C-alpha cells in the first residue's frame, strides 16, 4: 500500500550514507554546530513533551487519511481502466462509472481540505526542528514525522548529510537532483537520498509537492555554495586581514583612551585650586578641595574602565563575526553580554514602583524620628515638663522609640525588597533569626536590665556608686553595660543584668539634699576620758575643709572591747566623689591631735609588757610635766 511505501522510504532520511568521510576544513565549527543542534533538540524535546499526545493523535489521523487516499486512488485507477474497456454502446454503465469517479474525486477533495486543516493545526502546536547548513544557517524546519521517525530525527539526519556533501567537495548545482516517486519525492546527491519530501511537508507550506521539492533543492544548493564561498582561501585571507586590522585599531583605541583620561587626571590635579572650592557652611567645611579632587579622579578612573569595557563589548563580537566558524560564538558572546544588561535594566525598571514606595517610607520615617528627637530634646533641656517623667529619662526613651520606629519601618519596607518572597530569602531570614536568638540571649537580658535600670533611676552618670564590691564614679550608662571609673583610674565595665541582680550603693543620691555622712572608727584605751576623746575627734574632723559645719559633726561610742573603746567620728560632706581623700585627711588630723594631747591610739590593738613608766607617745609630743606613777618593786627590781 501507499502508506507502507512512505514508511519504507522514510528510512532514507534516517540511515547515514555508507560512504567514506573526508577531513573538513571546518571541523571545529562542525562540532560546535552539532553541539548547538543537540542542545536545541533537547530543549525542544522538553518543550514538546506536553503536546506529544495531541501531536500523536493528529499524526495518526493523517496516516489514516493517507491510507484512505491511497485506497481511493486504487479504486479510481481501477474504474478508469474499466471505463476505457467499455464499448460505446454501454452508455449507461459508462455513466455509472463516471459518477463513481466523480464521487471519489469529491471525497478526495474533502479529505484533502480536512487534511490541510489538520496540518495547519499541527503547525500551530508543533515545534519545528531546523535542518542546519554548514554555516549554521537554517535550510528548512520540519514539523511532521515519517513512520516511526520524529521531526527531530529527520532534521538531525539531513543536517549530517548536508555536512557530508560539503566535505565531499559539492560544487555543482546539477549534482543535486529530484527523484519522483508516487506520493513523495527524494532529493538525491549521486546515489544518496538527502531528504524525502512528503505531501504533508508540502501542505504545511501551502504549496504542491513538486514546487516544494524544487524549492528545497534550491535551498540546499544555495547553502552549500555559500559555505564553499565563505571558506575559500581568498576570503579566509581577507578575513584574517580584517581581524588583524581590528586588533590594531583596538590597541590604538585603548592607547588613545588611556592618554585622554591620563590628561584629564593631570589637569584635575594641576588646576584643582581653580576648578574646586571648599564646600562649607559658616565655619564648618564639609568637603575640602583635595577631597573634591579625589572624588573627581575616582570618577574618571571609573569612566576609564567603562570606556574600555564598552570598547571590548563592541569589538569582540565584530572580530568573531568575521570568520564563519566563529559567528556563532559572536552571537553567543553578544547574547551573554546583552542578556544580563537587559535583565538588569528591566529588573530596575520593574522595581521602580517598589523603590518609590520604599523612598516614601524612608522619608516619612526620617522626619518622624526628627520630630521624636525634638520632643525628647525639649524634655531633656527642661523646657517641657511632664509629671513623673524625669529629664534623664528623655535620651534613653528616645533611643527606645527610635528603635521601635526603625523596626516598624523595616516591617513596612520588607515586602518591597527584591527577592523577599523567594525561598532563599526566607531561609536566610529564618537562619539569621535562629542565630540571633541563640547568640543574643545574654545581650537581650542586659538590654532589658538596662531599660529597667533607666526607669528605676538607682544612679546616674557622675554618681559615686558601689556594685558587687566595685566602687567608683559612673562615666557611661548604656542599654547593655555600665562603665565605672575607680579612684585608681581603672575603668570597669559591668553588665546591666549583673547590676540589676546585685545590691547597689549610691553615695551621691542624697548629697545635694541631706549630704553624705563619712564615718571612721578609732579605738582608744579606757584610761582616756571619753569626753576628752570626743572633743579631740570633733576638733580633728572640723579641721577638714570638705566636712560641713552644719549639720555638725558628731561622735558615737560604738562598743567596748577588752582593752579599749571603739569611737566613731562622723561628718557631712557634699563631695561624694572625694571620699578617699577626705577619709585620709580626717585620719591624719586624728593622729596629729592624739600625739599633741598625749592620747595613745590602740588601732590596731597590741599587747606590751612594760618594765618602766613608758607609753607609745613619740618624744616630740610628750607633755612638759608628767605625773610619776609608782611601780611595784621586788628586791629593788620593778614588777612588770
């Protein structure tokens, strides 16, 4: 049958010619073209997979229509033979046969129209597979299969034969001819079938089988002759000259660009005093002349590299387009350069509405922060007073409010960020959140403690405090830590969580209202009258200029020990930050008065066996008249 004949003839499009191959001058280009073809075929096969069911149904229907057409053709031939054998007297029988032939023709025309519609439908949904020439040009696109061979298989096989013809010195137009067969036409080169053209191929191109076959033969011939001309020795030498000239011009252009920018930089450096002026407001200079010149020089360097890149972007595709086997590289290089640039500008253009929304949020947030800063600044300066809100609350409260506003701004801006909805962005966000949660627990604890300490007001900057055995002046207080400078000029950093969990002594809290009481203890023996000791201690503390006379200093007898009485002398001062020097002065005056008045200090206490009338008073403080005490003696020796 006809359908079977078509299937058998299709094998010519698939089986490679069993002829020896010769070496090609464009082997590198051939490999690159084959690789390109394979990549295109794979991509097209993937895209065509969803339409495979529909295509299979259409192709089966076309095959059935071809079988029916072949059967009707046989019937028509048989009727025509019967018509010729009839005698002239068999007019009635002759009319019947002619009517049957006309009926068959009508069915054929209707079937042909239906087939044309099916082929048009197939062309709309099917993917065309190109038959490539030696130069990578597309000779024809194939849409329909023949038998079990897909359009992709046909295109690949025919492209291989075209390359084989070029390698075997195809040079004459008449060497490619047509072989007419019932229902299809073979395009032949010597004894090899280059391509089998079917009626379906012709109908898809809205032409007859004979005209379409002639058209395809002309395309094959034109592609092969053009490739032969492109790879001729003369053209190769001319193209080599163009490449050399392009390289020389590129080097010259690079040299001129470098010299031009070097001259511009020299002019900027040499005449910067004339070209630039200090950018300042009143007495404050924002940008100096040297800084402006440095910015311009950096800008010129950037423009220099931009010019070089533009030169290479232009010249590289030109150089690669000179030789035929590198033209595909030129297109690919230009595509690699053009695609990212176009995608970048397209993405920026599409992102402009989101960028505008972000700009509005940033501007509103900026002025909101300024308003909040002005409000708390007025409170801090005492110009605005709120009941229960101390001025030292202003700055930390402003920091908290500003942080909340920034967080709110980030929440508003986040949906407009590029890639914010992608899985990668979400994964990174979750990772950062977990990392922050695990690594910042102590920091958050210190921050919360800092907020609590701020509003508890246990101390302020400048106060003398004592925390966990560490005493000093507060020099800095933040949300995370508090810094204390000790009297030895050592700065100690204490986490706020530790301060919150410890007892804090503030020596400066009541200094301005009631004063700070400084107290030091002295131990003196029982033989000294307590009133004398009290007067001595009061006079000693009164000699200190940092002790207030009102309220008056006072002395208290704290306790009795085995050999002495413990006295505590107390005085008021407003200089809480000078405790060490004040204590030193008080103790020095106490020692001076005790020695002047012959009072013996027993701090710390000690034991001594005395064998004569003797005390611990230094000679220069011995009183001029001293009563002798009778010492018991045994055999003339004193008893200890």
